[in-house]
C-alpha cells in the first residue's frame, strides 16, 4: 500500500567560490550574492565555504620557521587581521538583513577578530537575522599560528522548523567525539564549510552522512593565484591561473548517496531537494546516540561552558 502522507521536502544549496584575499567588502558583496542566488533556486538553506569572509591564505607561510618570526610575516598577519570581521559588526548585520528579507537560513564561513586573536567560525543566520556562531575547536597544523581555539560554548544546533542545522569546519569533521556530541544534539543537516579539496574528503562526507544518518552539505572554496595580491608568493607558484583550492563541494543523503557534486574545476552552486523523511528511514537501523549506543559501556562528557581567559567579578 502506498502512503498518502505528503512528502516533507527541503531544498538546500552549497556555494563553491572564493574572493580576493584581504578584500572584505568584496567578500561581503559576494556572500550576499551567493545567498541570494541559492535562495532564487528555491534553497531554504544556503552554505558558504570556510573562511569566506576574511579569507583562507592557502600557500602562505607568514614568515614562520620553528623558533623564529620575520617582520614581513608580522606585517602579513596585520593585513590578515584587518580583513577579519568583528561579531557583532556591520558585515554580520548586512548578511542578517539579507536572510531576514529572503526568509531563509544560511551558514557562512568567516574569520572572526576578537582583540588580537582570530577565530575560524561558521555563522548561522535565519529569517530573524543573525542567530549564533560556531568557533573551530582545533585549527589544523599551520592554521594554529593564525587562529585561536574555540571552546564548547559555541556548538549550536539551529532548528529551522523543518530540520536541525549544525556545523563542523574542515578537519573538525575528523574529530569523532565532536561528531558524537553533534549527533546527540539531533543534527539533520550537517554543514561542513571547508577548504579541503582532496578526493579523500568525499569519503569523509559520505561516512559522516552514514554514521550520523544526516544530510551532509559541504561547501568548499575554489581559489586561484590571481585572487591573491601580487606581492604575495604562495608555494604553489605565481602563474595567475594556478589553482590553490580546487573545490569539491558536495551534498550527500543520510544513506551516503551523493545527491549533487562533487563540483570541480570552477565556481558554482549545487542544489538538491531533500526528502526529510529519509532521516527517519535511515535511522531505522542506526542511531549512534540512540538505539545503537551502549551507554553502559561508553559515555561522553561535553563541557559547553565558556572558558574566558580572564573573569572579572
């Protein structure tokens, strides 16, 4: 017998793009354009890549060697710091106005400036404007001399009314305890802003979809050498059309099926219509923090309190 219950669907979009490094107004304008374009294609949720606002300086070493920094590297960090955004701030408010106008949700990668420290973040927006942010818990390798570490106080899950949004940024997706904590929050749409363009990333996105029984929306940058200022020299080379970040954006179903992408060789927007009842169908035989858990053997403690450096009483 065929069910007469209407399908619960949601259209989503992931944008693959990049903007000139250190040009925050251009990044803001492009972010607004991409959210509008994704929404014009019917998307209720639009995801943009890691560090879209503020930039991802792929191939630059900031004058760092073990035990040594250079004046030129310090000045390069000054430029990078100036390109980051403050939260709250005018860039956040402009994007909030866009999602209020469109009545959609968006998850946008950015570099947050707080005092002398930068954080890689995912910003959540909705029909009521700015909602919250997630700070990347563990910057990877050389990212650690650019970005500070987030704490457990910024692990939001946002209820859109139809599905629950969460985010893990780039190699945070390889942190099994973070994944478990987010699964326990009931994430339906796992947003993965990234700059990882390796083929292996596709396996990771499909694994998380299968493990978490969630839809995965991965938005990657596509960045060429000509998007960097002429006075910088990335290790990949100085030919203008040299690809620094090669994309690979993808949308995956809760049973690991690729619904759109991976997108290669340029910028673009992927969309997919999601059957939200696939979430329940997939969790029938696997719910890693529910019926497939063994709390008598394994437990996870998550500290979601903020950890400021200084508390003034």
